[in-house]
């Protein structure tokens, strides 16, 4: 039985905004499952319904056999939640924050204190434990917030954009921590708008856009599902529209080529067995007299998966992983 | 039952620790009552000589008003703490903890009440040093504090309604001040009813703060005036039903 089961979830806010439009998925015990999508896709709404902070318009969420709408209190014992904005009290120390959460989750005074010390050590804040949180950096606050969600040994952890706003170093540290947590048996459901995060952290993920799940699966399976490598052809910056259309036509006729999309003077496409067919593609462009200033062949990323299923790129301030030039490398 | 007390106790303690961590806030909410106490007792001192004023000196007359004002001051700031907890995401943390939602509100009420009581004690101590004397002694002082705190809790309901509806801390403060001060000055707090113009006398009769002040004033100057005390408690109860129901509703609406 899945530890989290979401069925036909719909949320219409007062005023008629449909934030979630029939979302359904299941998370198995021991997984890291992710929701990948842009801002406004319905990620936070879904997570807030799951953690009993928001009532759904319709649909069902079952956590560990407990219906979160019918038995919210039972469900609360089983889940931990860290929101996108950190929920820590600046006027209290890190330790006091943890003890407070422990006490609210039914721990005795002694247990709450020993759990607080244990967690401070885990998140590497033991030395700063008795400092007021108001003096903490963003990364420290985020870690503390995460520890707060763990005081009561939840079996299922909900994390809403856990690394948004963190610098790359802190982001990586948090990933490592989440992996260790997952290894210790905690199932994690997280949302993210970072492709790399979804890629390296999630065993399975769902791409969500405009309140709907577009596709679901393991990152590698989703990427393989594109059926080829991603080729990006860049024409000169002053290329006329007719030239771009011509390039598109030429590329469309290359064997194994699908899904040509255009952004400015740059065209990207999926090419089956890219490394072996690239030469043919170049020859076709050359024969047609299309000038090329840059040519890239890369393994597909989740952004390419996102593009196929939503028709748009997931534009977040994030650089594409270094792409490999024309000599290419085969997908593992 | 034991569980509920533990939840309330944990949240009460947290709210108080927070309060003492920011002494500036405590200082500023005491500063104004102290200023009023010192300035008004000097500036309006000669008013006690007016025929029909009815009190030996203005300080004796003023102290109960300032005790009430102290409670009201904490009361109209109460909602700001609520806005803070909403903004900082802490309210969400409380809401997903397996505790009763009412414990969140009661923990807040208990902390507000403690703050009002402590501040009242301080004001009473200062006024004692200034020469004020309390007819009903220590039991009377305790009764004064109790009545003022209960009234303050009822008043804090207004602030929390504004807080939950606007979720804006400055607005909560501003509306709190705008509601509290005109009503305070339209009461018998600074002038006995006999010396008020007719229209103001009528307004003061319908003003809940007048009843609070009357009961406190009786305890300081006249003795155990049970009628005044019951009237004050009845007015407080009526006010509390309205404001706390509205606050609870606003809270329920917000948390869905």
C-alpha cells in the first residue's frame, strides 16, 4: 500500500481560480518523490492540502491509511512539513524552537530536549544551538526548519521547495542531508522548480503545470522517453524569419528528427541516435545554404522532457548542465 | 484535559519568552501609560479643586484609568503578534501540530493576560510611590488587576479580528489605536461624569470603558462597590462574547 495516495484532487479558490485540477498520484514507502513545475503550477496548493493546512474542493488524500480530510489529527502525527518560507521563531534560540515543536507534538520535556540536541547535531548547528535564530543565515534557518519537521519521527516528510533561495553550496549540502534522511527510512515528497534537484534527488517525479500532472516517472525513464538526443542549432543573431523557417523545414526532413522548436534564432530538436546522425544533419543544412554559428548535441535533460509535455521551457535561473559538443557522447 | 493544559502551557510560555526577549516592546507599551500617569496627574492636578469633582486629588482619580489603559495598550497590540506568527509561518507550524486549534488561541490569551497583569502591577507600584493609596488594600489591588485583565482580553479580541482580516501588522496597530483612544477619552476616564458636557455624558454612559473605570475607581477610592464590579464584569462579558466570537470566526475562516 502506498504511504501517500492522492486521488482526483481539485482545489478551486474563492474567486474561481482553479489551482489544482484533478491531480492524482501515489508515493511508495521509502521513495523520494518530486513535483517539478513552475511557480503557480499547483505544487504548493497540493502540498498544503496533503498536510491538512488547506481543504480540497474535492478529491481524497490518504496518508499511511489515514484520510487527511476526515481525520486530520491522526494524519498530523504521521507527517512532517517544511514550507517554502521558513517557519522558525526569530526571537527564540534554535534549541528552543526545536523543543517547542517537540512539545507540541506530544513529547515530554526530557524527550523534547534530548531530541533537540540530537537534531542540532544532525543539522550541524550544535555550536549555534543556543543562539537566537534571528542571527542565523538563510541556510542555517532552512536546516533548522527541516529539523523542526522531524522532531516527532514522521514517516512521511513534505518539503515545499526545500532549496529555493539557497546558494549552490547550501543546496548541495541539503541534498546530501535529504538523501541520508531518506536512507534512514523517511519517505520524502518534495516540490521543486529546479531541474537538477529533481534529477539528482528524486527516484520518481511528476511534472505539473497549470494544476495538472503532465507526466510521471523516473527521471532517466522520462528522458529516455524523448527517444533521442537533443540538438540545438543556432543561426546568426541577425537571421531573417524566412531563414529560420527554412532551417526548420530542412531540419524537419532529417531522418530521426522530431519536435523542432524555435526560440529566437535558435532551433532545438530531438534526434534519434544523435551522435551517428549528426553528420547527416549538418550536411543537410549546408546543402540548403543555412549558416550555422553554433551546434550542440546533448543528452536530454528534464527541461527537454518538460518542454515536450508542456510546450514551454521551465525557465528558472539555472544554467543547463554543460552540453557536449558535436563529437557527442552516447546516453548511458 | 491534561493534554489541553499542556498545549496551552507550552504556547503560553513561548509567547512570554518572546515578549521578554524584546524588552523594547514591553518598554514602549508601558511608556505611554507611565507618561500619562505622571503628566496628567501634574497638569490636571488642580481639577480636583473643582466643585463636584468628588476626589481628594487627581492622582487618586487617575490611577484606575491608567491601570485600565495599560491593559488596553497590551490589548490593541495583541493582534500584531498574530500577524507576526502568520507572516513567519509559525502559525502554520502550530496548525499542523497534533494539537487543538483552540489551544493556539488560549495560549495567546493566557500570555496576553500575563503581560497585562505584570504591567498593571508595575503601574500600581509606581503610582503608590507617587502617593496614591488603595482603599481596599492588596485584595482590592488584585481584584483591580483581575477586572482590568478580563476587560483587556475582551478588547484584544478586536485587535485579533483586525489582524486576522487584514494580516497587516501596521494596520492592526493603527486601527487598534484609532479605536481605543477616542473611546477612552469619550469615557469618564479623565473627567467625572458630572463635569462632562451633556452629550459626552450620554456617550460615556454607553461606553464600556466607563464601566471598567468606575469599578476600578471604586476599588481604589471607595471600597468594595459590588454593584460597580458586577456591572463592569457584565459589560466585559458582553464585550467578550462579541469580540472573541468574531476573533474565533476570523481564525476559523483563515485556517480553513
